[in-house]
């Protein structure tokens, strides 16, 4: 049985027979990439295989043919030509001050100088000049154009995204550094830049007018990450006893307009941890910055599930303005449900990719909206039991306790006064954190109902109102929102919930069973 390559980002180590690691062959897409253009940009969430991609490209352009034995590209590449490869990674380093940033840049550049054996007594102290000389000397020494691979290009900014002064300074420094490339086209064979975000791409790379963004290019949709077919083929020894539909529900679902893909980190950790379903990828991040954004950009949470965005919104990512939806998409907390052609423009409908993100993201939202860090487990358990039992009295009591337990005087009032849809957002976050199947803003042929919950034998249709007792259930019945589900064998419950803005709790909870 081959080993799970957890934490391995070096292509040579992945394919070394002595290491006996699983390697998912991505060289078909890499072959197309390397032969189709010169300047590329790719954004993917963290731990998605971007570093492995760049490591593979480095060995490919260095013509290390033995490493590609048995892979798709083995007989399709010109192994006679070896290019000098410059690799720069911002995955580690200190970016808090300009001086420490310069040290990190110099360490990167001097490492390339030594590896390429570019002999020179004195390299310029300024990173931009040093970068320029390494490109020119690499070309002169090897008599071949240079390949430039930049990993985690945006990390110096993202690491300090909540400190605008540092983030802005780092952005400007990177912009100046990357501009070195634009004047050296005659020396350059290939450039690949990767990162988590499409962080002000056109600003950061303003000189690289021919930089091709392949983030949403269907040809490269699966160049990082695992498809389900790749999991079945390469991890067959580990799949015994695994419900593959449940595996897909938990970890698959990232969509870049090709086959849906898994984050590799989830798959590797799932098999390594006795096939237990946990939020492996989520636990490695620090999404607290989302809370900071929520404080500035109040959002009605259900709208995020079916949010319609255009290219302008998705690219709205800069130090001076970070759109919450753009951030959620770029960091992997939202993905694409579909592409829509409308009035001459391309629009994108977004969704939560899988159960891992649904559970974890909404648990985070509960913390923000209610400050119920200790009580939320008990409340979630009560809501879960009530829904599965079809006990609407218990469901009502559980929801009432949720709102009664929110510390309004010193906490929630500060949120509510500027937060449209606060009450419904609290319920949405709690129900979404249960891992059950539900739809926010559920579309019927009679309009949109606020929420529907689908269980194997039950469907709940829920409408919310504020300071309008009795109106929510009336609206469901008047517009026949439940007709969409009446043809199934499941019991349909219609529920109207009204909140009182003065009492700050549910004052009307009405429901009926539709057979």
C-alpha cells in the first residue's frame, strides 16, 4: 500500500519510488499549460496543491526526465532543453517591517543565486535590482530564457490584512518587486504566479498586461485538487468501507467550471485519521478575519448561499476595500454553483462547497451573532433532535432559548442596530451548523420562501417576519410555497415565525402539517 503524502510539497519526493508515496498525475493539464502561453496567474484556496504544481513545473523546465517516468507527459516534452528556474516563495518570512521584508526577499533571491551557480561578488542590495540581475545572469549563463515561479505571492499582504498600514506598505512593495518582470520579457520563457487570492491582481501586476488569469479557465479547473475519479483510482486501497457519496457530501464540491474537486488536505487527513469525518481543512486556518469583516459589512447570512456576483465583485479585493463575498469565494468558503449569461454579462451564483464548510462556517457565525460559545452545542443538539422527531413544540422551545440566551445589553444590540435580518440570520446559522439539508431563499413557482429544510421523511417550510405576528404563516399559505414538496412522500410542515424587536425574541410561532 502506498503512503499518504501528508505535508509533502516537493514533486521529486512525491514521485521517488523509494518514498512510495501516492501521486495524482496532473501532467496532462501541466503539459497544456506550459505549451500554451508564457505568463500565468492562478488563485486557489490554501492547501490545494499550488506548491506541488510549481514544484512540478520547476522540475519539468529543468528537464529532470527521470522524475516523470510513467506520467502522462513523459513522451510529450522536449527533454533536451534545460531552462534556468527562479523560484520565489513567500510561504515563510517576516513581513512586519520593511527591513524584515527585505531580508526575506534577499534570502529568496540569494538561494536562487546559489542554486543556479550565478557567480558574482556583489549583488545589489535593493531586492528589485538583485532580482533583475539574477534574471539577466541566468539567461547569459545558460543561454536559455528564464522560468520564474512565484508561490504565495499575496501572503505578505494577507498576513497583515487587519493592519491596513502594514498591508498597504507590503502591497506597494510587492507591486514594485513584480514590476521588475515587465521590462525583461526578452529574457523570460515562462512565468507562473500563484496565491490564495486574486488580490488586486491588475494593480499588483499592472505592468504584466499579458498575464493570463486561469483561475476560472475550465481547461485548468482540476490542475490542483482531486477529482472523485482521481480519488477512486489513486486511493483505492484506502476506500474499503467508505461511503463515497458521504465522502463527496463532506469534502467535494469546489467548482472551477470543470469537474468538482476535493481539497487534497481533507482527503489525506480523512484516510490518515481512520476515515473519521471531521473539519480537517478548516481547522488549519484562522478565519477570525471574517468576523472583522462582518463587523464592517453586515450581511444577511442566507443571501450568501445563493449570492449572484459578477467579475467586478469577485475581484473587489484590495487593502482599502475587501468585499466579504469576494473574500469568502477566494479563500474557499464559497464556490460556484453555476455560471449565468445575462444582459451581455457573465454572472456567477455562489454556494457553500460541502458539509465541512457548512458546519464550520456557520458555527463561526453563531459565535459572532450570539456570543454563545459555551451554550451553542446544547442548543444545536436540541434543534437537531426536534427536527428529526418532527416535534414542533420542542423546536419552538429550543429557538426561544437560543434568543433568550443572547446577551443583548452588552453584545447583540451593537450588532442588531445595523444588521438587517439579524433574527433570521441567527436561525440560519444554527440550522446550517447542524449538517442537515436545507435551502435558504428557496425558489418556488410562487416566489421565494425564507427557508426550507429537507429530511428523508419530512420537509419544513419556514417564513420569518419582524413585528408582524401571524403574517408569516399567512404568506406561506397564500402563496402556496409548500406545493413544491407536496408531491413527495414526505410530511410537509409549514412554519411562520415572527420576532418582536422590543422583546428581542419570538412572539409568534405558528405551524400546520400538510399531508
